[in-house]
C-alpha cells in the first residue's frame, strides 16, 4: 500500500478520513497487523495484533487483515493466520474483541478473509479454509 511499503492490506474511508489495515512482515511467517487512520501525509498508526502462523502463496493471494466501517464510522477488522481468525472493533480506548475463531484439528484458515458490516449493524465474516479438497468457503454473522 504505497507509502507504507507493504503488499497486503485493505482501505476504507468515511468520506474525510482514510482507514487502513495492513500486515507489516518481520519475516516470511511473522509480522504485525497495523491500523492507520488519517489523511495522506498525516497518519496515526497503531499495532493491533501480532501474527506468526501464516504463509503467502503469491502476491495478492492472502487477506491477512480486512476492514469495514460500522454505521458510527468505527473500523471493524478481521485478522487471520492459519489457525486463528479474530474480529475486532477499533474504539477510542484500543480494540474490542468481537469474535475469536480457532481452526479445528486438521483444518487451516487459508485465504481471502473478508469482513463487512450490514445496515443493521451485524458483522459478517467470510473465509476459505482447508479440509477436504477443494476446501470450504465459510460465512459467520453476528446476532
């Protein structure tokens, strides 16, 4: 994502402010997911969560972190590695855990995790996971 020097991320906007979530890798299998908000040239950056169990198959193949804005303009972020998928809401005091999914034995969370907040405020998360070939696309929604 341009000035951030990272390959994998997601961008949202509330009309005035940009909201970005991205993976800053420290090695091939470790890194930190960061949240940045502001306008070009003036971003505030916060470390959200460390990840240490992922692999990048080819550029663009992974969505380690994605985001959407709720009706109040608060970012909702999905973060995944091979064994865990977290859904967080960013609030003034930090982050609020909305969900924590753990992969079952023999299953890996794989690629293309996405998060969306609908008009009723429900959080939707979709992801692809391994298992029997060719894998499964899954969807979860909050109450």
